[in-house]
């Protein structure tokens, strides 16, 4: 009986704890934005091979700097020229014989992204983007007899889960294309499985160079790479007159990787790198800031994610360290504004995925997304939409070629031979390795209001071809 | 009052059938039918689905049923060989996912048995067990990739064939690490040991993250990729027999069998140890250290032995794991992994080998199959508008689950779900004592 | 203070009072001694190492000396953090000989409650208008109450039913409790406006106090301490004094010491053992909660997993100082804090960036634990002065 009593007490304690902590915020008005969208775009693994780095440098030099484009101007005119993906799909599908359409049977596109956990907001955005793309394509293709199905998977942002899901995906012969992942580490763990059956994977978010540099023929992405994101940060630092940088990183494959690319380019540009220090400390940065303050850098580069960057920045400013602050897309989250507040003054971040409002062709998408999913499209969802559209284009092309249901190999071949098409996030073709050509990089200046994060000021926008060897 | 922790429904059914099944013919028929039906269902439904998930769990529970039944030993072995040696691998060629789940369950079963030697037999709480696993994994990863060239200039990776030798080396190195950690701290009281081992686990992880400078040994946070796999020496033979499998399937089945063999060896070694002089010495130490010393048991040596034995299993398994996974990085070896192995041991029952295997299989299934399924159901319920907190995802609350499991098991059933008689007595020794000593 | 009123009564009374005062205030002296001691020893080591290294690069010496005072301040603040958490470990260990694994989480809960209080005050528009002292007191009182009660509840639920089981059993239960608390707080936090990474709002405490300014080249390196850190240190010292008074000079303290010495006998003497144990958890938890509030305030953010590692280090500190000994816990915390700050700030300077100091600070802490356990298991303050709480 005693034990039952203690069980009851346990439940009671948990309840009262809930009441104690839960009721307090509940009493407050609903104005507080429950921003739980940790824009942890990346995790895991970045190559540091000499080859990539050299290639990087060249590409950066050739990069066309569209210099300080104000966001309003950018939205003014839609990009003309290239055929849009949807037009391409329609045109290709029109060339399909009725017998081929009838022989298609079930064709499915899968998505893999974290639908649970800290990164669920971004992962759900990816799933929704793919769903919307497929739904709209099915409406457009209604006459041709082609219908595409959709199966979402939850990779929980964990490599093991992603790889287990990949085994499931591979064992379903109807799945001809995968849109995923959010985290590079998960993608790298799953790629061997996709690769074994030549299944195309298009990533809407992975910036790790290794995704397309590891020799997987089936790996594609629609965003830029860290070995350009880092250097572009360094070039930006030089442009705004920085002479000395102090580089910190979070000791993860993502943060350390991008920081190393930043460092190489900074050194090449003649900036003085005062230190290159890693830490997984999450709260008390005093021991890191003391040597930093003595070094007195013009700029702090932080390769890592916003949960660390926020307190770091605040503690630095509290101590009177007024250096500029720059980081990669791991900083791109309204949570950073929540955590750092006014300390955000003089903070910039580079990113491969601008908010939807930055894309002139995505206005319709933003409206459709809000109408269907009740809420604005998070980062990477427009990229996911485009990824799914490219999947469809490849599948339809392959289906016409095969005159029936294509094999995964045929879809892969079709993917490689797609012309430059215009999606809602830009116009590009895929390079030999599967990188978008060109990819766009953005640099934003932050503002300290979490609710206004979408309206961060675009400082510059750079289009660059992927590094070549 | 009989208090059973929450079981899967099959176990409830099993309880009902228990009495009836102990009688010969019914038992034979039941087991054969069970095997037949679940196997047939599995093979006819190779696509991943909720249904196949359930059948798969039922199929694995068959092993438990075989173990608990009272039929002829030969029959038991024959059934187990059919199920694990033929049906499951064949099913694996149809769907690579489930055999991967089975392989992972096997890996964890070995780890749990190893930890069980330390915690269950000798009563030493080791919270950094995964460190030894990491040592084994890094050992093979470093020596089988270009990483070795960074450490010893001019050295080239060892060939894939060395894999088997490295399992032995992993075993030895794991044991050596166990002794190294144990030597200074085993004189201490048990609860100090818990903290020190926890600290040691963290140190190994931090070293794995940081030893990319000044000499690149572990490749730091980037992890090591392209780890070598052992040669498929049996592939031509299989092909000659008419099995046309691609490399990937071959490796999956190969690792499955390798893990199965290791599990069997571990079981054999651990159960032999348990009933040996050493095992009895461990029991004596666990139950009363002072009395053990008085009887002339060399305390430190016996504790060290437990540490070394437990660690060596983890070291060897680390080698296999790295090779199976092809890629390892430090977060794979974090504290939560140690904790989850510990909860397997606790769930199954401290000191009890079949129980611990059951615990390992249950927790693995829970982690990679059951919780994601529940999460999926909850998500669709959420989409349908049911009031479930937006932030609640069962897959993300493993700590809560393991934590509750530990507390509840300790309070209600410290001897585990498949208890061992001796242990039950030991743990319920004080049940009749007054819990309160107060005079009020 | 109470004692002062009685000074004039009797000789005996006066002697007793003096005795009390001595036991209450002596630890303060010991503590200051250890602060100065660790600062001097570690400072000397730094100077010596820098001297040898500066032969190749004279800048190392200049930089090392220039940041030395600031590193000492960092170390002291960090030390007081470990010290305040260690008090809770040592209280419980002294009475039950049991490592309350969940104590780090009690600390974390304190931080979260503080952040919640600050958030509410901000919502009501009171945060900027309240005097800072009032804010600190409100946050501390609420944080300490919740943490204390929670610690008491965990004992009642997860430890008391297991009090007579083999040692391993309550320990595992405590680890489970630690995990449960992490995720329960996470669940609550993510369902509330605070979020997983919650910001700890504070009124404006003003700029850091500039203590000195050290020239380095053309620049001057400030030596500074933030007002929040000062509050932290003052509060920690007050807690130490109050705890010492409670344990050494009150009836309750006497009962606690009796239970620590011999539970069965204490029970025979009419002491309600369960009540005393509950109270011990309440006090230890409240101290941990206070540490959480002060730490969260100092750092500016809290998250549900922030308690675990500081908890482990605080345990290390308690062992370092001699577990079960209140002053020892403080001293151990200070020494550990200094050590970590020195390793974190100097290691990469001295190794030319080859070893990242901040990463190796953790290793330093755990190595110290292992070394202490091997060579001096009774801790720095030794067996002789060990007073079981």
C-alpha cells in the first residue's frame, strides 16, 4: 500500500510542479510569441580537404556580388528567361502516350525531415512544402493521367533514425525520389542506403560540402555549401573593414566545419586570425571572453547555433566587448533575438535560405502555404517545394523516356540531364556533382525583435557557381 | 499484491497459456504454430507497416516463449535456429529495415550483458560504460581508415581482413581500459564509483571531440567515415547456392549473423562465469563486502575482473558496430547511451542473463520502433485537433521514459521483469522491516 | 545577532555565544584563506609557465599577466557557483550517506522558476520599476521555495521507500529522478512562453564595476566584475553563514547532526528521523534553488539540461573539500572554479592554440576528482575537521 501511496505522491508532485511552473506563464497574456523554431539548419560533418578549399577560393573570387540589394527592390520584378519547373513538367507530361500514363501505376515521393523535437518547426515546413508541391502538380497534371503520391518520414534529426527510415524507403519500390534532410549528418547517414538503389535524394537544406563531395551520384541539393558560406562571410568581413577576427566554434561538425572555411578565406584575404577556439559550454562564457577581450578583435566569428550564440553575445556585450559579430545560418532564428535582445547590435549572419519574402516568385507559394497550413512558411519550406518540383520533373521525364513506370536509375539519369529551370527560389541547373548552379548566399543584419525576424535587413546577396575541381 | 510492470499484451496472453502450455503436446503444437504463423505473416507482408511492426514484435517474442516453455531442449534449439537462422535473415532480404532493427537489438543485448557483469553480478554501478564501446569503435575506425596516417606518419590502413583480429584486439583493449579505470577507483565506495565512471565516460567523449588537434587522431567532431568492412568471404558460396543478393543485403545478413554469434558467445561466457568461483565471489561481494573479505575473497582483484570482463565485451562490440555503421562520431557515445544500456539491465533484472537480453530487445524496439509509431499516431491526433501539447513528442522524451522506468522498477520490482530467485530474495529481504524509524 | 542580545547575562552564556560565533564565522576565514591560496598558487604557476614560454614569444608573458586578475575573478565567480550547489550535496550526503543525483536538476529548476518569475514581472510591467534588491529577493524566495519543496518531494517519492534497500537501488532511483526532472521541466518549458532556451530577464543592474585597467601594448585591459556576480558572491557567503548557524547553533541543527551520526539512536532520543531527513532535503534543495536563480540571473539564459554538468562538478567540489563538511564544500567549489577558469583561459594561450582550453576544462575537473579520490579520499579539509552535518 505504501508503494501505491508513493506512486500517488509522485503523480501529485509532477502535477503540482506542472501547476507551479505551468500556471505562471499561462496567466500571462497571449502576446508572447511561442517561437520554438530553432533554425538549426545543419549538423554534422564538413570536409576540410585541401582540394575543396582551393576550389572554394576560386569560386568565391568569381562570385558575382549583387551588392546591397534592398529587399523591396528585389521583390519588384519576377525573373524571366528560364522555363519554370511547373511549365517544364506540363510540357513534358504532354508528350506522354496514354499507354505510358496508364502503365505508370503508383509513383511516390518521400520526404525525410524532423517532425518531432527541437527542429520540428523547420522539418514540418519541409514536409508541408513537398506536400504542397505534389498537390499542386497533381491538379495541374489531372488531364494527363499522372498522379503522384506522398509519404512523409520523421528522421528526428538523428542519423540512426534517418538511416533506418532510408531502409524503409528503399524497400518501397513505388518511391522514386526523396526530399530531405534538414541536417547534413542525417543525410550523410542515410545516403549510403539511397545510393545502393540509385534513389535520388534532393536536399532542401544541407550545406555540408560532403553531401555532394562524397561520390554519391544520387545526391542533389538546391542550396549553397558551407565551403562557400564561410568564405563569403570572410569576404564580407573584409568589405566592412574588419582587420582582426577571433574565431569561436561549437565543436560540432557543422560549426567547426564552417568556421574552418571562414578561417582559411580570412587568412587568404589577409585578415589577422587572433584565435580559433572551440567550446561546448552552453551558459557561462566568462573564461572564453577574458582572453578574447585581451585580444581585442574587430570581429567575432561564431561557427555554431543560436542557443549558444545568444548568451555568448549577451555576456560579451555586458563586458563591454563591442566587436562585430558574424555567424553562419545556424544563427538564423528569431530565438537568437529572444536570447540576445539588444546585444544583437552589430550582428550579421550568412545564410543559404532567405525568408520567403525575399523570393520574387514565391509570393503565390507564401499565400498557398498560409491558406493550407495556417501559418507562414518557415525557412527551407520553399526550398523543399522546389526540391519536390525537380523530383517531379525528373520522374515525368524518365516516364516519357521509359514509356511507362521508370526505374530509379532512369529517374536519376533524367535528374542529371534536366535543363536550367526556374523554381520559386531561383533559377539553376544541377552541376555534375548535384550542386545548384548558381546558388545564392545572403548576408543579413539582425534586428533585436523576435517578431520582426523575417524583416532582417538584407545586407548583400551573392550568386555563385559551386566550387569545381 | 502482484504488481506487474506494464507488459506488451502478448505477455498477458502468455500468462494465461502458461499452465496449459507446460504440458507437453500442447506446448509443442503451440510453439510450432506460433513460429509458423508469425513467419508466414512476416514473409507475406514485407512492406514496412504498423501490421508488420506488430508481427515482427510477436515474432521476436517467440524466442521468449521458446525460452520459457518446458519442451525438449532439442526442439527448443531447432525452433530457435529456424526462426533466427532462416526466417529472419530471409525476411531481411525482403526488407532491410527489420533485420537492421534485429541487429541493433543484438548489439545492445551484448552491451547489456557486459554491463550486467559489472552492475548485476558484482554490484558496481558503472555510468560510463559506453566509453569502452567508444574505445573499441574508434580503435577499428582509426586503424582501418586513412586516419592512422595522421597518427603514425607513413602508416597505411590495415586491410579489411584484419577485422577479425581487431575484434580480439578490441576485446583486449576494452579490458585494459576497464582495468585502467578500475585500478584507482575500485577501492572506493560504490556511489563514488558511479560518479567517477560517469566522469570517465564524459572524458572519453570530450577526448574524442578534441583529439583532432594537435595531432589528428579521432578527426574530432567531424567523425570518421568510410570505415572498412570485413571481406565477404562467403559471397561466392552463397551465389553458387543460388542466392542472388547485392552487396548491401549480403553485409546486412553478414552483420546480423555476426552479432547473433557474438550474442551467443557472450551468453555462454557470461553464464559460465556466473556459476564459476569468480561468479560466486562476485555475488558474495555484491551481497556483503565485509563478509566476502572475511571469507578470503580478493576484493580488488575480483572487482577488477568484473570491470575488465564487462569492458571487454563493449570493446569487441565497438569494433563490430563501427564496421557495420561505416561512420562514427562522438555524439554516438554520449551519456544517454550509457543510461539506456543501464535501463536495459535494470528492466531485465540485475544479474539475470535472459532478463537482460529481453530488456535490451524491449528498449531497442521501444526506441526505434514503438516510440516513433506512437509519435506518428499522436501527430495525426494533433492534426485532427485533439488537445495534445504541441511540444510533446514521445521520441524526444527518452530521458523521461528511462528515468520513470528506473524509479518505478527500483520501487516496485528491483529484480526486473524476469527475476532471478536469489536476487529476488536479496532485494526483498527488508520488505518486512518497518520503513519508518520515527517514534512519532 | 540573537546572540549579541544575551552577551551581558552570564559568563557561561557568553562563552557559549563566543563558541557559536566562532563556529559560524570561522569557515569564512578558512574560505578566504583558500581563495587567496588558490589564486596565489595558480597565479604563480601561470607566471612560471609564461616565463619559460616567453623566451620564444615575449607577448605570451604580457598577455598572461594582463588577463591574470580577470581570470581570478572569473574563477571566483565560477567557484561560488560550484560551492553553492555543493552545499546541497554535502548536506544530504552527511545525513544519509547517499548521493542525491538529482540535485543538479533541483538547481536547474531554481533557475527556471527564477526565469519564470522574471518573465511574469516583465509581463506585468514591474520588472523595470522594481528596485533590483526587491527583484532579487522575490526571485530567490520563490526559487528557493519551489526547489526546496521539490527536493523534499523527490525524497518522499523516490528515495524514502528504498531507504533500507541495497545501496545501488536508491542510487539508480536518483539517477532516474534526475532524468525525469530534466524532461518534465523541458515539457513544461516548451509548452510555456519561456521555451526550451529561456531568457532570464533582469532589471538593469548597471555597468560592470571597473576595478583596474592593465596596459597591454597601446590598449588597456579592463579588470571588471559585474554587479550580478557581486550579488552572487554576497548571497553565497550569506548562505554559508546561515547554514553554519543553523547546523551548529540551533536545536534543529543538533537534531540534524544527531541523525547524521546515528539514525537509530537519534530516533530513540525522540527525534523524528523522517522529519529531519525531509528538512535536510528542503534546506539542501532551497540552497540549490538559490544557486540556480543567481546563476540564471548572472548568465541570462536557462535550459532544462543545464543542471547536470554543474551538478557533477559540484559533487566533485564536495568530494574535493571533504564530503559531508559544509565549509569543505565551499572550499572545494572555490578551488575547482579557479582551476577550471585557469585551464580554460590559459591552456590555449600556452599551447599556441593546439589545445582548446575551454574544452579541456571539463577533463581537468574530472581528473581532479579521480586524483583526489586516489590520494586523499577524505578531501582537502581532511577527516579531523569533518563535522558530519
